[in-house]
C-alpha cells in the first residue's frame, strides 16, 4: 500500500524574484493558501499520510506552515475566531510532515534519491512536483496509486499538448494500456522536435514509484544540465519492462511561471463558493470596462 509522498521543494524560485528572495516560492499564496498546501492536501485525500519535503536553505517556512503555532492558536481562541482557529489546527493534522535537506541542486533525480533514508527499498511512494496543482475535486492521484498497486510498475502522469509544444517537454512513446486513459510506455524522449516526437503526451509532475528506483538513480549518471534526471532513471526501467502512464484529464493549474501563477489564482478564486460569485461579477465588469 502506498502511504508516503515525496515533495521536492528545494528550488530557488528565481522566476518569482524579488518575492522569493525571503519567501519560498511554495509559500506564495493562491488566494488564501500557499501553493504547497494544495499539494499536501492532495496527498491527504489520496491516503498518503506521510509526507517528506526535500528542502534547502531558506525553506524552513514550509515546515513551519505544517507545524503547530500555539501562540497564534491561543490568540485566535481568545478572540473567538473559531473558523480561523480550526483552519490553523487542521494544518498540523493533514499528514506527518518530515523534511530532509538537498545540499546541492543536482537535479530532480537527486532530489528523489534524498528520500532513500525515509522510504525503504520495499516501499512504494508518490512524488508530487509543486508547480502542478490538480483540481481538488478530481481523484487523479488515487487513479495513479491504483494503477501502481495493480501492475507493480512505475506510474507517471501524462498530459496532451499541441504538437508544436512537444519540444519543450519529455515525451512518452506509448501504446494502449489496460484501462481507458492508461498507457504502456516503452520509451521516453527528452524535448524532441515535432517531427520526431513519438506522441503529444508529455510527462507532468506526478509519479508513483517503487522503492527500487533508488538503486537505479544511484547508477544513473548526470544527464541534461549535468544533473541526475528522474526521466533517465524511468527510461532505464521502461527499457526493461513498460511503465504505466495515466492521462491527466482533470484541470491542471501550472504555477511554474508568473502568467501560469496568475491564471491559477484566478481559476481557483472563481471556483470558490465563498468568494467565487462576487469575484466573477467583478471580473466580468472589469473586463467589460477594458473592452469598452
């Protein structure tokens, strides 16, 4: 049974400077919750109650966010702010949150390898990248876990993109799998041209992996960017026996750059029951003024 998740959050967040000079990118708020909270909540919904943050210097605010804050709780209780108090307390109960430092930025594969002291070789685990937030109403991670437990193979999330964009991503060479939206992957191609791409299905930031991936990562030499690439390790496993891809049909919010972050904020705000209707009314009026 998959119970653990690994969240690589050691990046510098340079695309969001100067905001990320002192605040981790993962703590930047989407409405009233930091981006990382959406990811941990996704883990909790899928039954992953043990979360390992792979962090770096300057990221302690992420760990603090999921810890108790007794003085704040006391202040909220004294003022009778019960709703806010419950929200703060619930954070510490979402999951058991641990952390390990990635001393050098040596690639996603290296970040995942940092979890080897927390996840044993006979355990399977999920890896969730914080730039990709999946619609909270869709049980996509649960589907990935089910596929892994059914097949015993590594499972990756796939998403369709226009053919003129495949050169920006890792692309999967696929054949039909056991279920609708499921594929067998024999080959992964890193940033191919549109003419050479085996499909328009790219790998996005969700993985469910067996603990044996650690031995493969230890033997994986640095690749693109002189970093240890998780994709290279997955290619090694796919060459031995096909791995599984699940097409992401749910809404995906890409918070990896400024425009994507703004879009995600707007979409998530519009979907909220508490502020969505008023926000959409204001937004429509503002757009009408701009067009007029």
